[in-house]
C-alpha cells in the first residue's frame, strides 16, 4: 500500500494539489494514442484519471491500458481542479497497484451499452456498481437518516413493533401467512401502526421504522412486496396537527437531500428545481404572500415547534373530486371519477400535477377507509384521514389518520369488517384504559426515494427489489 494520504473521491475537494491514494475499481477506460483516460469509482463517486505515457513508468501505463473493467485497485495521483470534469476534479495518475484483475474470458457483464430491465435486475448485485444506481442508494440512505432524525430531534421515541403478527391492520387478504408454533398462524407485518398506538399511549410521541410486507399481486411501477416504512404516532394529536407533522417531515427530508446530494441528483438526472420548489426555493418570486424562502421556517407544529400553516396545498376529498370533474368536462383526463370511490393512479397524477408541492387530500368517505379511522364530527360519513400525494405524478407517499378513540365505536367497526374480535382485544384495551385522541401516518421509504430521485419505477429504490415475479438475486 502506498504511503501517501488515503482519500475518497467524495473528499477530493479537501486535497486539491495534493498526492493521494484512492482505493476502488476501474469503471471505464478510454485511450487516445499515448494518453489514457481511466475512470475510477470507490463507492463515494467517480473521477477521471489522466495518464500520459511519458509521465509514468512504462509498467504503469501498460497495466492500465490492458486493465479490465471492475478490476479492483489502488491508484495514486495528484488531485487537480478542472471545471470541465463532472466532479470538478481530475487525477494525474502516478502509480497503480492491482488487487484483483477481472479475467479477460469473463468480462464484467454490465457495460455502457443499453441493457434490458430483466437483464439488469437479474444482475442487480452488479448493476448496483454503476454511478446512477450507487447515487440512488446514497440518496436513499440520507432519506432514511433524515426521516429518523426528524423524529429523534422532535421528542419522539423509536419503538419497534413485531414483524410477526397474529392479525392484520385491515384483514389478512394481502399478508404473507406462515405456520407458527402449535399449529398457530402468523403473518408478516404490513404495518406497525396498531402496536405503536400502544406505545404512543405509554410514551406520548413514538415512531417505528422497519421492513413491511404486502402480498398484493400488483405489477405497477409503485408497488413492492417488501419495503421499508416509517410510522409516527402521537397521543393528543388531531388531524390538523397530523397534517402539520407530515408537512414538516417531508420538508426536512427534501431539505436534507438537497443539502448533501446535489451531485448525486445530477448523476441520476433529477430536475433539481422541482425539488427546490417543494421547500420554497424558486427562481421566480414567491406566489404565496409572505412565503419565506428559508427552510428554517418549515418546521412542523409538533412538540412546541412552529410552522407556517398550509404551506402545502390541502384539499378535501370533495374538492379533489370537483377538480377531477372539471378536468373531465374540459377533456383533460380520459375517465370520470365516481364520487365515493378512491382515487386511482390517473386521478392522483392529475391532481398532483396541478401543484409544485405535495398536496394533502383529507376527509375521504369513511366507507372506503380502514376501520380504525375516526369519523369527522361535522360529517360522520367522512373519515379524519389524509393522503399526501407527491408532485409530478408519483402518487401517495404518506397515508394517515386520526384514530378511533371510542371503545364502543371501534368494537362495532371491527365487527362490521368481519375481523376476529378476540385477535383485537388488546387493541380495544387501549380504548378502555385512558383513551385519548391520537393520530399517525405511514410513509413508504421506496416511494419517497422514487419521487425525490425522479425514478420511473420503484424497483430501483431498494438494493434488492422483491416483486410479484422476482425474488432473485
């Protein structure tokens, strides 16, 4: 190992003019006569090297000239600023040491040519090495960190629910069933909500963060069989406060990604101004009177922090339905929306396309929502619930509600939905011993990653996607 400073590609700005050693892989190689242009990657980014034949020992030039893609190596060189380079820097190569050379007879299967989706997914373990896929995973990691950070710094306690459950939140038709001990049945969780309602009534403000599973046989670009969900639950919180919480939460995540991943977003091909608009950064004058431009103003009104209300547009179900009716009458959408039905993907796409920020749709008909959602006192046919639709047609990224806090009402709802009362007795106990108004929501990490990165399909948002037709690799 060379004795020079070990650095990462992401840290090269701090080493301009210095000689450093990078540890990584050969991503690509171009040759032009007596000049080589190798591109190295190390997991934090990529950088182009410059190798004039006259400037390095012959062995170094020949080694690089004949090196196969994805061979592992250490490379030593001087960091030089270059505004034309994608990373802003290039490496004047001085020495190279090969750790493992990919054999000529088994070249790296993923090249810069076009590959089909099936081929790339079959080679997902190698596809992850490409700059775009690596950038997506770095952004994903920051989204997950920022999501937990928001709750950790606002007085929430993380309480992890079980992954194996004896019952489901909304029935068992979309759950994976497994045999448990003594001939009992268990299910892989589809949500931690019921359990963190219990911990919220013990601790006040809680959240869970973990894998969830849906046996829904869906082939859409928005669905995975296994995905990660973050779910806050707050005692003494009603619907309006929940909307503020969701607003501040999303804003914090987008702000954090923009602070740390502009270069990655460019590699992914994201239209960054559209993300900036979510947090109030725009080249145009603010359209909302008095709208602040600083993300510091975008905290949610939870636990004592303040927020500027209604920064994200908020529509009732009835208002959203009226918007769709108008759009259909003017030929802007192909099919009419039937009042009382949930919104389909085309409906959500149209509604969200009318706003630069996530739009919050609240008070859906209670008949199409889950049994545990509190009816609206002003209109019991509506539920005190909210779906948050991401801009640009990415659909629902958050779903939540105020929960039923009456023992009798919850019991009747369980019976109406033909759910096993005995399995939910512990859940009913929460309404028997000191019940209070409480609310929560869930956000699927992968849908948030798809929106923030501007991806066409959710399969790229997780290292190894599990879908209806894929469980390999």
